[in-house]
C-alpha cells in the first residue's frame, strides 16, 4: 500500500540521514522519463507535459531519489492543473555551475498562507479533494528532504497565471 510506504519513508527520513548513492545522471533523460510515466494520466485529463532542456545537463546526484523528487512534484502539478493545460518542465545550468529545474503548471493559484506550509509533512492543499488525489500529503515533504540532502533548495510560487516549483541543485 503506497500510503503505508509513504509513512515509513517519512519516518525513515526523520530519524536517519538520507544516504545518497550519487552517480552521474543525464537530467534531461531523467525528466523525460518522468514525463513519460505520467503520459496515461495526462492523456486521460487532456493535458500535456513539455520537457524543455536545451543543453547537456549531467549532474552528480542520487538518480533514484531525484527521480522520486521529480515524480512527487509532477504528481502535484498534474493533480492541481486545469484540464487541457500543459505542464512545462524546464532545466538549465546556472552561472555558478548549479542546476535549476522548474515545473510550471496552470491551475487555481495556491493561496499565500498555504504556500508557506506546502512542504510540511501531512500538509494537503485541500483535504476534501485530496482523497481522490491519493497520498498522505507527504510527497512534497519527502521531496524537500531529498533535495536538502543534495545541498539544494525547493520553492513554490503561485499566481493566477501559473504555479511554479523551482528546484536548485548546487554544482557537483
């Protein structure tokens, strides 16, 4: 059961440092794979995912754990985007050698008060609607923990135009 697994994960993350098994990962390929995994549900909701990466982005990360991060953020973007809209995934290298990944979706804006707590454990945007969206509200909390273990940051901004999750990973 995925929910039980999620609870175990968060308690594991709470009491032990996350052990990273780093390797060189092609970020473009990884993000394309994440987008592909969501194809059936996107198709069903008449949504699209567009991966926009213009350069070779090889990063030294724990590939499995970063895949999980991107998966959790993508799941959120899909759940809270308008039917018929496009979710854009962008990634690029920063001037300091680090990498920035952005998940951009069109959906109802997230109120400022909720933005402050969106990465906290067991937080769900909308308890009433969350039941059919699955999860215990741990996906973003887990994502934040994994990103932090990599020395990176994650943030979310939301306007009536779009909601953007930005992940920044430091240079290897």
